[in-house]
């Protein structure tokens, strides 16, 4: 009896705190749902005790909603589980044919990708474009190659030719955040277009340059100058594998940005093009233009048998990639990881297979498959439908894993919380972790779809502030 009494004395303060927190959450949440901005919206909240997993407060927690970038929390956690925190991608450089005594390669240089989204990325010292190109050039020179009777070919066959997930919208696809995912990525599959507004509203906007120069892409400029203070309302429209794109919208007078970033229509080709251009500058000429297995109609099996290795380049670890994936919400990383998870399980490296891999994995851990309707791995598609309960449950389970320290480190710091944000048209969501001043730990997921107006984030934070 004495032991039971002692346990009750310890449990009562926790029980009272949970009840108080639940009451605070409910009060703050009701203010949100009754707000004019939420009048026609669907709003959901799920808060769990991070130690026990018990629900502290929830509403519409089993309604599937568009997630925006909070879906990245699920993709990241699944990648940690299935690939491991030390997983690295490998990109191989090799050659076909023979090298003559005078240094002529009678064959091709082959770049074989496995889906590395960091190749030539500026975010890591070892992956920067110049570093990668220098390593490749050094390996080619070390093999004694001084001339190439052939070309540089990117083997982009591993993940097939479907680079854009079903459900992505046309306005997103041509811009950097809508870059397609493939076997070979280059510079995070984007390039910059520097712009100069006209002198008056409605006048033409000038394309100053592209960085880097992309002479093989023709940009049709339909941009108009916006009035002072209107800023960046410019969008690129480029379909995968095209060589022509359109710039539409407005670019405001007085804007301080240099320009906009667009998605590379064919990153594999661009990688081959950059290496061949670098070799040319160093007087190592190729007799044929840069290309890819897709462009040449080749299959990986047809060229693999005759390749001789030159160099392998390895990506940063998964932990390092997830850090940037979530901190900067890089959609490309999510799509690459999704395909990779499927491919590593012996399936075709497609978005559909990747999504199914994630759903099946969590079904094995007790998450209802119907609570995870995934279209992509990044959350960019407005067609994703995930419940806040499913997402909160995944965040709860992740705490038990040895890679959790790396996982939570990747969550941005918003409103004094370790929490991932998500924003697409009329969708705003947050998902993550919070520890209050008394050491109480929570998992929280809040999501609102189809709200009106702007500035909704502040009102969502007012709900989460009930935990403080």
C-alpha cells in the first residue's frame, strides 16, 4: 500500500499537467477553427506525450490531408530505417574501348549514376562542381588519355526516364523546387537566370545571363516588369528533357534579387556536357558531342560489359543529406531517396514503387496503410493525403532509434520548437518535437488545408504555444 501511495504521489502531478495541457490545447485550437480564415478549411491537430505515445489532444487526427513539406519527416525517417545513417551514393567514372600509345581513347568516357542528389552541389565542400570536375579530369589524365575519339556519356538508366512524380503541377515543374529526379543529378538539378526589370510597369524584362551558361536551352522570355514593391512573381515553364522553356509572370522594379532558379530539364546530359566542356578547355578534345544513354537509346547492360574503371565518387552520408533535406526543404532529395529505397529492395527505382515501399514499411510497424496516401517523397504534390495521427506516430517511433540524434538535428527551429514546416497553395502544416521548461516532451503535428488569406502560421503557433 505504501509503495502504491508513493507511485500515486509521483503520478498525480504528471496527470494534472497532462489535463492542464490538454485543456490549454483545446482552448487554443477552438480559437483557430473558429477563426474566419479557417471557416472553409479542414484543420487537424495531434499532440502526443513523447515519452509514452499517449494522445494528449487530437482533433480530426484520422482525416487525410495534403501535407506539404511535413511529408519530408516521414521520408527521412524511413530512409534512416531502410538505408542506414551512413549510407552513401556512388557515382562511377569509367571508359570503353582502348587507349593507344599516343594517349588517344578510342571509345567513350562513361558517368554512371546511382541517384546521388548531391553531385556538384554547393552545400558540401567535397561535392562542389569544380571539385567533382577536377577529380574526373585528374582520373582521365592519370589514365594517359589526351584525346577522345568518342564522347562523354552519362549512364542515366538506373531510375528510368520518369523524373517527375505524378501529381506535380505545371507551375512548379520548371522551377528549382520542382526539379526532376533521375539516376544522375547535377548541381541539384538547377540553374540560375539573372534578370533586369524594365524602366516602367509593363515593359519587357531583360535576361542578363544564365549561370552557368546553358547554350543548349532556349528561353522564351514573356516576363513583364511589375510595379515597385511587387517583387518576384516570375516562373519558368520547362518540361523534362526539353530544350525550350518559357519565362512568364512579372519581375518588379527595384527588386534586389539577381534572378530566379530554374530546373535543369536533363541533369544527366548537363553533367556530361560540363565534363566535356572542361576537357575541351584543357585541350582534351572529344570527336562527338556529349550525350546520355537515354539520348542514344542504350541500355545499361549494353555498355556495362566493356567498361574499365577510372574513379568512384561517394556522396556525403545519409545523415548529412537529411540535415539539408529538412533544414532547407530540398524537394529533389526526397524524390531521390524515395526511388533509392525502392531500388535497394530490388524494385524498379520509380516514385510509385518508392511510395509503396514507405507505406509497406510503416504498415509493418502498425501504421494503417490507408493513413498514408503518398504521391511523392517531398510533399510538393497537392495530392498527398496523410493523417496527423500517422505522422505523429512515426515521429514518436523515430525517437527510439540510434540515429534519432541526427534526425532531430535536421528539424528547423521555429517558434522555439524543433519542427518541420510545410507550405503549398492553401496548405500550411508543422510537425516535430518540443520540450518545455519542466522537461515534458511532446510530439506535435498540426495541419490546415483550404484556409483563406495569408499569415496563418502565426495562428498555428498560437495553438502550439499551449505546450509552453
